[in-house]
C-alpha cells in the first residue's frame, strides 16, 4: 500500500467520511480497518445467502422479512462500495 490518505470503512461522529494518514508499514488503525472490511464483506455474503434462502424457501416471505433483508442488503452494498473505493484509491 502506498502512503497517503486511506478511506476508512466507518463514518465519523456526524456521518462524515473518515480518513487515515498511512505509510508503507501500516499500523494498528490500518489493521483494524482491514479487519472491519473483512467483517463487512463477510456479512454481505451471509446476507446474500440468507436472502436466497428466504426467497427460495417453501413458504412465502412476509413483507416484514423482505423489508428487513432490503435494509440489510442496502447497508452491505454501501459498505462494499466504500471498500471498493478505498482499495481503488490505494491502487492508484
């Protein structure tokens, strides 16, 4: 990873983007961000599996179940897009 500003996978107190000034060696916060990104991507994969099971299950999904899945999938997509943006910036 090149030195510079890294977009972190979480928001600041007022919902603003958080950045970390990084160097070649990384550090505690950089590792914490890596771990958070991994957890967010894993959660997204679990949501996709759960949604497939819900949609392909023997009983029809309720409106409440579908709404819950849509909200969680939206969050997962937001996280994945932020991770992609952050990683793309670090490649440049």
